[in-house]
């Protein structure tokens, strides 16, 4: 399967279906069941909430979409930001 950036418009639209479930998952984890993360230092658990939870769910959807960047793209973007 091709990565997201190399696909045509129809395939990209089809892969965007993974974004549909994000608001529902956010509501579920925000209000019904907490998404707990573990702290490695003392072993305690803290709920993942708000904006951090949203970005985590968006990231998981993008992983399902095969949305990732090559090292050349990352370095190119880094050089552009570093010059500014």
C-alpha cells in the first residue's frame, strides 16, 4: 500500500474515513472511560485529557492512513524552518 502523500485524490478521500471516528473516541475517553497513561518514574497512572488526548487520537488515525514522512522531507522542512 502506498503512503498517503503518494496517492491520488480518490484514495486520499477514502483514507480520510479514519478521521470520522476521532470525535466519538474523544467523547468516549474524555467522559465515559479515561484513557490512562503510565508514568515510568513512580508507576502512577494519569488520565490523558483535553488537547493531548485529541492529538493522540488524530495521530492514531494518521497511522492507519499510512500518513508519514520520509527522512528527506523532514530534513527539508527542518532546513526551511531553521533558515527563518
